[in-house]
C-alpha cells in the first residue's frame, strides 16, 4: 500500500526503527479504518497526501506537514469536541525525544484543523487547505462527501443534524475566504462556496 510506504519512509527519516514503524502503522490503520468512519478514513489521508505531493516544494516544514496529515484525525468521534486536541497530543506523545521534527509545530498544525483559520505560519495554511479541498469537488463527488458525513453523524436524527450541519457550513461562508493560500483561493474558492450554498439549500 502506497500510504503505508509513505508513512514508513517518513517515520524512518524521523528516527523510528522498523518494528516501531510497523506497530505504529497498525495502530493508525486501525483507528482510520473504524466502522464509524465513512469520510475521515484512510481515503481522506490519501487525498491529502496527493495534494501534499503536488505542493511539497511550497512548504518550509514538509516533514511536519506530512506527519500532521497522518495524525490530524487520529481521534475522531462525532460526540467529542476535542478530537483535534487529542489527535495532536497523540501525535506528539509517540515522537522520541530526539525526533527530527518540531513537536510544537506538529501540535499547532493538528489543532489548527479544528477551526481552519488563517495562520501566520504558511505551512499551517497549506495543511488546512489540503484538509478542505473536498469542499471544492465537482457536485457529484461533493454529494458523496455529504452522504459520508451524514453517515458519521447517523446517531443524530435530522432535526438535530441539519441545524448543526448548517451552522458549520455557514461558518465557512461568513469567513472572507474558505481557503487560506492564494493558490487554493484562485483554483477552488468559487466552487467551494457554490457547493456549500447548494448543500445548505438542501438542508432547509
């Protein structure tokens, strides 16, 4: 699996041995393959890493960004409001003391995927945009994403889910920009806003 190979190369570079890498991969794979994950799963990681590969040359801290991609949704439960914090804590906790990564930056990167707000550190903005790229997919793909999110929140009936989802989507529209980098704004801003407005209309 290409995802595992990318993960293994990164962790080897950071300072993990082969046995440690295999153990950590199995743990990560288990978390992202949980039955309740219909969108926030290994496919989501693959899509983000594909974008990372395209824009890697733009990054100042490429290893920190890649590591953060792997762990940004490590903890994901729809009933919690601290998923990003717990994911960040997990990501940092498994790093050895002599890891060739900036632990504080990794922590901040993962936590930033909760609110998706512009950051003074441009690499964090890239990570946020990789995470939100789904919002600018063609409508048919966007609908698949919407259905996957609804399945993740299936414990909530429509009268609870729809207002909550609408509030989350309105948050994006009220911001001056959905995407934080100039490249993504140019390519994807208009499509993302159109998709979100269309979904909101369907939630009424």
